[in-house]
C-alpha cells in the first residue's frame, strides 16, 4: 500500500508540474503577448530616494535633499538641514 501511495503522489506531483509549465508556455505564446511585453518591460533600475530625510545630527530638525555638482559637473546629492544649514 505504501508503494502505491508513493507512486500516486509522485504521479500527481509530476502532473501538477507539467500542467503549470504548459499554462505558462501557452500564456507566452498568445496572440497579444507582444502587447504585454512592451507594456510591462522595465525601463531600467530607477533609484528610490526616501521621501523624508533623516534628522539633523546637531539640532534634530528635518533635512532635505539638494542636488549639486562637483568640479567635473558630476551630480552629487547633499542633505541640508532646514534650520541650521548643516550639510551632509
């Protein structure tokens, strides 16, 4: 009885795996698959910045982001305190 149960569970597991692969493959081969791939394509990795800056280490007030440039015109993100003008 144990051997029959094991074979039945193995057969059902294989059937489930193949059915999942078939459903996925048929979804990729549909007529409107080009619409989904163009609409869902990633434009690239976009950096996510926090909405609110960390508190100032000196006065504890909220800091905000300021984009500046260095000597070679490279953009640099600096955090500036709203109250005491401390830059990080």
